[in-house]
């Protein structure tokens, strides 16, 4: 079970990493019912996609419902690079101006709806980084800013 080659099981089951076994089971059952052909509108689901989704859900539930396999999975998950160090492949949810970020000196932060925050620093901006991931969820925003250069004062005799 290589965590790096699969979708995050917690995201797949729509539960936080701190979810109890009961919460994981309840979410698994809710998601299964939403994909069941007799319980949902068949025109909204591609049968091949539903099969893949159910198989992925089952794998995620099986892994997270066993304390031992969950501990192994969590260990693998924590050893992966964070979103801020991996290349971002997703589309940003919003475009946010740097002006609405809180300036903390060398870093600017902006709250996310999950309760965590987005952070961008001077080095990111110098490297023209605009896509910024939330520190607590998979949300990505595009941060709008323009490079500011110090005023250059010409010395006498320069044109």
C-alpha cells in the first residue's frame, strides 16, 4: 500500500485524519450508498467510474479501519513531501490578492475555510510562485502580486 501512488484515503472517505473508527465507517457507508445503482440517479454516474470509486472506497476503508494498517498508512503519509514542496497540479479554487494576506514580516498568511492557512514568503514571490496550497487541506489558491523593486536613485553624472 504505497501512499504516494494513491489518493489520500482520508480525503477519499471525506474524513479528517483524526477521525474515529466509527466516523470512518459511517462515512464509508454514506459514500457507498451514494454510489449504489438502486439508491442514486443512474444518469449521474458512469458505471465504470462507480466501480473504480467503490473499489477505492473499499481499499481506503479496509486500510483505515484496522488500527495496525492505519498506523502504517499514517506513517507513510507523513513521510511524503508536503503540498508546499511538491509541484502543484491542481487548479486554484480562487484568485486572492496579496493585499488581503496578513503581513507577518517575511511571510504573508491568509485563512482557509478549513481553519488552517495559506502562506507565501519572499523567496516564493522572487521565484514567481503564485499557486499556494493550504497547510490543512487540499485547497489551492492563486495569489496575485506584482514584483516590487527598490527605488533606484541615479547618482549625479548618470543618464
